[in-house]
C-alpha cells in the first residue's frame, strides 16, 4: 500500500525494500535524515535535519533553522529538539495539503521523551514524545495527517 502513493518518504536508517518490502514497501522519493546518514537511493530528494550544528552533507538540502524554531513553537517545546519525523511532517505539510503516515510512535519512551538508544541521550536532550504525539493527533483531527496503519 505504501508504494501506491506518489511521494514515499523515509527517515534516518529505517529499513525498506528487500525482506521488508511486504510490510513497508520498496519505494522512496524523499529521504529525511539527521544524525545518521543512510545510503539513500541516488534518485530521491534528500533532506537533512541537523539540530546540533554538525556539518551538512553536500548532496542534501537542509531544513532551515526557522522551520525548526517554528516546530518547537508549535510543540511548545523548551528543551531538546523535534524528532526528524516531526520535522519531516512540518516540512511536508508546507508542501502538501494532506500527508498520509504509517508506523508512527513505535519508538521507546522514557518519562515522555523519545529515547535515543543509539546515542544514549538523557531526557531533556531528546525528543518530547508527549508533545509530538499531541501535535500529531491534532493534525489527524484536522484531517491534515491521515494514518494508514
């Protein structure tokens, strides 16, 4: 089902295709990444979100700092930074009237923070799952985001 959409967005290092194709499809037209740099297919638009000032990969377009600040204002977030997924939604909702999603909120949480198991970041420096879930649900209620799973 995912591959039937005109634009198929992937994030960070989440697998697709191959043994995962039946569940998550095999197409990608836009790839959003942050701290990890996946080997994204050459023929897709690549968007980079670097909230902590690391060097930009030249092949990727960068999400403007103003968009990150706007996302934090939407969330009412004062600590940490928005997740790559939320930043992608903010950007996509600027381009498309409706965004369909699959597989949201599968990550672990710790005291309402999305826990960054790879970098072992403490709460306060991670993503605010409670705020992101609330904004996501608001967009769903408004019909701007449509979950397909």
